[in-house]
C-alpha cells in the first residue's frame, strides 16, 4: 500500500526525461551484456572495442543506469534525492557526450545515427540536471516546513 | 594568418585522440552549470510550494475592573477553601491515585450525612 502511494511521487512528468535516459542506458547495457558480438557488426564499433571489451562497457553503462533508476525510485522519500538525481544526470550527460563522439566516425559516415541519438540523450540529461537543480530548492523548502511544523503522528495501529 | 591556421590545425590534430574525453568533460560541465542555473532560478521564483501560514490567533484576555478583580479573587479563595473542605471530609485523592474508599462511606465514617 505504501508503495502504491509512492508511485505518483516517483513517476512525475518532470522526471520523464530522466526515466527515458536511464531506461535507454539500461537497455543498451543489456544488449551489450547479452550473448553475441555487437562490436563485430561494423567499423563504427572499432573505437569502442579499442577502449575496453563489450562486457565492461555493459557493466559501466548498466551501473550508471541502475544508480539513476535507484535515485529516481527513492525520489521524494529522502531529502538528498534531488541532488543525487542532479549528479547522476550530470554523469549521464558526460557519458552520452562521450558516446556521441565515439560514434562520430567521419570516415564511416558524416554524422551517424548513434552519434545523433547519443547527442540527443546528452542534451536531455543537461535539461534533466536543470530540472533536478530546481527540485533541490523545492525539496529544501518542503523539508524546512516539515521541520518547523511537523505533521501529527499517525494513530497507533494505523497503517496508510 | 597562415601561421595561425597552421597552429590551430596542429592543436586540433593533437586533440583528435582526446575529442571524446573533451566532449564528455564539456557535457558534464554543462550539466553542472544547468544545476546551478536551476537552483538560482528556483530561488528567485515565488515560492508556491509551501502555503502561506495562517496568522496565529490572538489570545483572548479579559480586562476586569479592579473591584471585579477583588471579587474574583475572593471567589477563587472561597472555591479553594471549599475544595479543601470537601477533600478533607470525603478523603478524595489527587488525580492519578485511587481513593481508598467511596465518598459516601467516608462521610458516614466522619459522622456526616451522605
């Protein structure tokens, strides 16, 4: 019951972009972790393979995605969550800008689809960081109000 | 002019292997600046998060004439004496303690009428 009450807080329109980026990263990590050699499907992956193997890429991208999903899930239940969201959005922006430049191989294509998608995700994360920054102030005000005028305790034996 | 272009070209060539890292750092910094911008923007915005607190109700006080104060004082003393007398007669106890006997039984024991 408590979880059901928390869902409207976790999934709000202002955080949709963050969920989108986190979900995309998670799926990319899943595809890289699944059996098969994605890096052998084209010359565009050569630079990725030269940095680290496919499984390690899956681990790095998947870890960032899971941290973001965790931050979004507990959002609203902990005061520092907006700050955590802002930090993970910044990391996401750095990661996607990095991927965009790795996908950008002029000898293969002028501006590949992978580079375009990653650049769009990087811009989305910069926008998400802005929204999270605004939420930091809002959360601070709400918690200050809760501290000065705490809500009445629930009756004994009452479970919302 | 050619020397400037040559120098710029050499810098770009040198940065070529690092372009992904540079882009990543720039993306991270842009997000950091966005956070700061969001915080500043929200601090300047009118706060609609917390509703305006209702002003505290002014405590009600009675202003009495000095004669009435004396009357009230006498009544208070009379009430205290009456309370003390009833307590003495009935054996009543303070709140939180259990009386050892009922008021009627205490009055009978002391020779009073119930």
